[in-house]
């Protein structure tokens, strides 16, 4: 009977050690799985951060391109307006000095001078 009790105690002790070993292995496996998830999450965050930085750089380059294009278009429009104004000023100047236009005015002045001179 003592022998049976000792055998039973040894069996219980063996099973207890086996259960503890299984619990430790399960815990280590769970820690490993959690560690893997943490590593994957960190990698995903790093990847997302790199993608965000790349998108920001691309947006900045696009914005600079749009600004440069807009400035160039504004400069072209300004230059076109300045050329148009200069052409209008020159045309106005030539119209003002047009001999056909000036002739009647000069004739009127000459007539006034002659009439005024004859009247004296």
C-alpha cells in the first residue's frame, strides 16, 4: 500500500511537471506569437511612415510644379498685356501724328492766321 502511494505520488509529480512544462511552452509560444505581432505592427507602422513621407515629398514637388507653371503663365499674360498696351500707345501716337488728320487742323490754323492777319 505504501508502495502504491509512492507510485501514485511519483505519477502525480510526473504529471505535474509535464503540465508545468506544457504551460511554460504554451506561454513561450504565446509570447513568441505576440512578439511576432508586435514586430509586424512595427514594420507596418514604419512602412506607413515611409509611404506618408514619400507622398508628402511628391505633393511638395507637385505644388512647386503647379506654382512654377502658374507664375510662368502669369508672366506670359503680363508680357502679352504689356505688348498690347505698347502697341496701342504706338498706334495712338501714329494716329495723333497722321498727316491726313493733322492737315485739316493745320489748314484751320493757317486760315485763322490768314484771316486774322488780313483783318489787321
